[in-house]
């Protein structure tokens, strides 16, 4: 849940009274753009991406214009531009026009929760406008502070003194930067970055900070972000229909995190527990359709609904239904396996049979009852299966599931289809 | 602002040895003790630990108790009431929902000056609340375990606090030994203990750290307490990407570190553990390197290439932990704690190929499960028929299904068109036992049905037989019996007018055996069984 850019960043910053550059959205009229250029002498044209997308400037995705014609040309170039950054590919949908802020000083500022200090931590430097990673450590101040008292003016003042920052920028930053703590802490953020903050000089020569770019991340487990009244589509950026449906079941009682690894995979592996999720997804690689964590003792109804959604989206292409986890502590195995088995039976009842091999590896409370319920269902549906206890090497169970998948791809699927009297 | 604790930490740490993490002297107060999870988990832990929970809270439920195998645990509206009733405790356990966990921590700290440790089981805690919890613990000198933790356990002290480590039978996983476990995954804490036990290693202290952004009791504190615990010879760490906790840990005893999660680099958001978001300089590959540098090894440990030193080994698969530990401990001239209790070979407890010819490597034979699971499976197999749950909705059990293409219904995979050709006994057997049965079964079913409906001497039977003897069609035979039984009552359309039939039959019954003259006879009773 990330927001980048000034289109929404400026609204959030205004909420706490932090000055921002003047921004027009994608629907700005030519008159408005021209007036903006007239006021500021120059505008930056930036593509609007949903979610967190970095390194846009380096990728040449930043347009500059001193006249309307150039601005519109840049708008056309950037409106639907594609941007690849690491493993992410993002497509723009719109541009912003941001009034240029002439300044002699650029400042970098961020707040995040540091696992090194185990506290909210401010990162600050007056060598802003560039990647923070590229600066020497002595040019950057990283200061943890007390979350119960918040980011106080003296924390900022001490940091700027330690950095030997130019005197004219200290007072305005000390006045304005602490406001950002309210935005960060009270609205469920986990990271907030302003880079650059340009120190604008007014007619009387006084400096004031103006945020010229914005980046923040929200905590998906914290509803405080809803207080900002941001449009919900901002965060629906990378969710498939399947993920959307599963996420609706996400509550604190029992996790239901999923991620589609490979939409043409052949092993459907609902996994239980974050640890199993990490191990299984790593070992299955691209054969896995989804990466998931359904641990945390989900109740029967929720588990059945999760399984129903998984089957609805993926069972038709699945060779191996692979139900895997370690030795659970409090997840009731009877409830989870019974729920999955019942969902599978209902799916077969509603949509017809599909060739499938089932592999289970699990331990925990009510284990044998759960395995018995699964066995009865697979027998009733005529599906081949192997069910392993917790005394089998989990990684070998994963390898077994992969071997079954390979066999299914060769002849197994057709063989099972023949016994089920359905097309292969 | 933090209280001064043990060691040279720049933050408060109160636990100087792993032996202090969970002791027999610890007394526990559980917040939201009657919640769904706690009410199942707390009684098991309480009994295993010799009765360490002094009371619990649940607003509005003062006076209730939580039953456990060794006695009831009293419940109060809040912590203050429990203290006023004379109970004393030094450990708080948070089973509250995420929105209430921070307030629970505040309540424990504010009203109980004896408090030393808090264990937070709650998952999906907002980072906002975690950072405030951290600050409260630091200011007041409280060690906090979690959040999103499954608590801690100690195999020497036979104590578990704040969670479900070891599941519903802690002794099954927790055998006294010389290895400490610190794991980002609660499930894997128990799974690793089980794997170690099979290889001959027992445990000392087990900590499920949780894997939120804030891990309050983290790897550096664990390493410090490990060094000061005379019982522990080595440790196993299970680590996921995200966070710099492990970088700062200084180990003085041998360690096997299992780092899992390289694939998470592909993700754009966290799946599973909230803090396990990779990317940046704290991803899995980087963490592997941190540990390799600590252990002075140049590669990961695998069964094919067992690279390790006396300081430790790094694995990326939890199943390789026992092997790596044995290798590291050999370097330290240390033997396992006891003889291995088993092995990790593939052992299917249930299996069926449904008549398919599988390739030999896949066609694994079912083996008998370890005790007590083998006996449980044997008991399960003694049950006749399937154990499908009863469902209130029609067809919800899935026993009967309709083929969406042909619209023909089937029962346990047998089409009704096919079933119509079987005798009655075969279909009864199919419905009850999920198979049609052989000749013997049919005869047994005949006797069983005859005994159940007990029509001997019944006029309906006599009428049906008379109709059959005179060569009538089956429908006429049934109609003859129906005439005797009578029509449908207006008062209860489901029940035939049995009274009229009985009146008609009464004179005849006198000439039959005495079966219907007993005290158990009541109008309509045999019909409603």
C-alpha cells in the first residue's frame, strides 16, 4: 500500500500544513497549465503510477517544460508510459504538472521504523535531490526518537547541527519537519519520504521548505489510513481478482495472505504458517500457482471459503493439490482439512471432476481425524493421494509433490481423467 | 528513554540467561483468557507448566472460570480486580484482538509493579501500536516477546508461556536436551524441535519471536542470553528476510542458522509474516552472508556439500538442520543428547493410487505411523463407513452429486441409472457403507433390515404376500400393503393413519407371537423409529 507522487502527496501534506509545490492533475486544462507555467516559469511533467515506483528520474520519466507546447508534448509521451524497476513493471495512467521551485538548497527527509534502532527514525540530509544510498554516511543523519513523544523540534535541530547544515535552512526545517510525524504516526504509515524538499526563498529572503516529491507506505494492518479519505483504487493496483477475493477474508483471526506466483502453474499449494510459506514457495519455484499463508488457526467456515475461492480460480489447471505445513501448534488440523475436503467435494459437485493428485504433509492437533476426513473425501471422489505426517522431511514431501506434478504432466493427468471418465 | 537493563545494549533488556525466559516460578495473567484461541491453548499450557496461570481477564465476565485439567483459572473483568483479589504475577500474556493489544500492554504495566515480561500472541498488530508498545516496555523495564509470537517454552522446566508451542501435547515435541531454538515462525519452532528430537537432540529454551516489523525480543538479546545459559550448548535460528536484527547478534556458542526466503525478492508486498518483506540490504541472500561471516564459512551447508565450522553452519532448508547441527557439534567434539528417535524419510500414513499404475518412486506404500498416531489410525479404520460431517443443506455433504452435463445424480460415484439395476440390499449398502457389498453382505443386510422393520405378523405383510401369491404386479402388491396401513393423516401429512390400520390388525395379532404385546408398544411408534 504505497503512494508516490505529488498528486495525492500534496493533499496529504496540506492536511498537516506542510508546504508543497503547486500541482495540477491529469485533467488540467490547457489554460490552467499555461497559467501554472506563467506563475513558476517552468513545470515538471511526471507520469502518475499507482503504488510505489522508484527511479523514475533516472529512467527519463521526468519531463520539463517552459511553454505549453512542450508541456503537452511531454504529457503525450508520459501519459501511458511503462516503467520497469527491478521485478516491477508499472504502467502510468495520467501525468501531473508541478510548478518548479527554484532553490539553492535541497533537503532529503524520511521517517521509517528502523529495525536497527527499533524505534521510529528520522533520516535527514541537506544534500538532497539524489539517492540517499549514494551519499557518504557522515553526510546523513539517522536519528531514532521516542514514539510516545514523537519527532520534536530539538531532534531536527540537533541533527542539522551535527550535519553542519547551512544556517539559513535550520530554522524553517525545525519549524516544519516535526509536522510530518503527525502524518506518519496518526494515519498508519510505515514510511514517509520527501525528496527533494526545496528551500524556497521568498521576497524578503526568508527560506521555507517546499515538498517537491512524495512517497509513503501504509500499514495494511492499520485502518488509520482511511481517515485520509484517499480513493481506494489507489491501493488496488496489483491485486488480481483472486487476490481481491481472498483479501476480503483477511481478518486478524487466521491469516489469508496470497500472492499469485505463476498464473500458469500446476501445483496449487495452500500453505499454513509463514515459515512453511517461505520454504514451500522457495522449493516449488514456478510450478506453484500461489504463495499463501492460511495459518493462524482459521475457523472452518473461513478455511472452506478460502479453499472454495482457490478451487474456483485454479483447480481446472491444477495437477497437484498440495496441502502442506509443519507441525502446527494451535491450528486445528481436523477443521482445516475437513474444510478443504468439503470445499473440494462441493467444487466437484458444482463444476464436475478434474484430474487431480492430492499430497498432504502436516502435523498438529486433531491430526488423524483431519487426515481421515481428507482420506474419505479423496476416496469418494476417486482421487489418488498420499498423506504424510510431521515425521516426514517437509522438503522431501515438497520434492514428492514436484515429482507427482512431473508425472501428471506426462501421463498421469490423462490416466486419472480416464478413471474419472472425464476428458483429460 | 529506556531503563537500564543487563548487558551493554543501547536499549533495555532484562533477561540475562535463556534459563530465565520461562521458569517454574513465573506466574502468569492472561488477557482475553476466554477468547477462542486462549480458551483452547491456555488450559494445555497451564497443565503442562504445573499451573502457572493465576488469573485471566475478560471484560464483563468476572466470576467465570476457565476449566483446565488441573483446576479452574479464575476470570476477572480487568487486571486490577485480579490483583485486588490477592493474585500476584510477573508475566502478562496478550490474547487480545489487534485493536486492543496496545491498551492491554498499557494496562499490565500501569497496574502491576511486579511485571517483568509480556508475551504478545496477537497477530496483525499495527506498526503504530508496536512502536508505542516498544516504547512502553523500554521506559518501564519490561521484556516483551512477540508480537505475533507463539510464546516461549522450556523443556527443562517443563513450562510454556504465552502460546501454543508443542501444540496440544507439548511433551511430544519438548524433550530435555542442549539446544535452544529461536524462530521467526511459531510453527517451525515446534517443527524444528521435532526434527531435532528425531536426530537425538533435545531442547532447552524455545522462543517463537514472531516476524512483525518490531521484534521486541530479537536475535541480539537471544545471543546474549544464550551465552549465559549453562544448559545450552548450541542454538538453532530460523530466520526470514527483513530487518537487521541478526546483523547485530554476537554468538559465542555454535549456531545453525536456517535462512529461508530468497524467492521473496520477487514479491512486491509481504505475504505471510508482516516483517518478512524482502528487498534492500536485509533480504535472504544478505542474511545468509551475515551468518556465513559470523561462522567463518564460505558456503551454505547442504547434505552434498557439508560446509561448516565450529562456530556454525548456514542452511536454507529446515530439514537440513539436524544434519548441520550434528556436523557443527562434531567440530566441537559434542555428541547428541540421546539416541535418535526416528528419521525423516518419507512415510505416508494414508495413501491410495485408486487403481492407477504409478511410477515406482511415486508409489510409496503406506507405513504405520509413530505412536500414538498409529493407534489412532487403527481406531479410525475400525469405524464402519465414512465420517462425513452432517450438513443441514441438501447435498452439502457431497455424498450425492449431480453431473452438470447429463443432470443424472450419483451416490458416492454410482449413477442412479446404474443403481436402479441393483437389488435393494446393494443400494442400502451403498448408502450406508459407500460400496454395494458382496453376497454375504446382502444376506446380512436382509436380516438387519428385517429385524429393524420387524413386520412379522403385521397385516400389511400378510396383504402384500396374499397379493403376490395371486400373481399381481409389484405395484398391486404394494397397494395392498398401503391399503392396510391407510392414507395420510390431515393433522400430520407426514404420518399415515396408522391407528386405523392397527385397529384392523388387532384381532389378527392375537394369533401371532407376542412381540407386539409388550410394554414398549405405542401407537405409531414403530413407524417413527
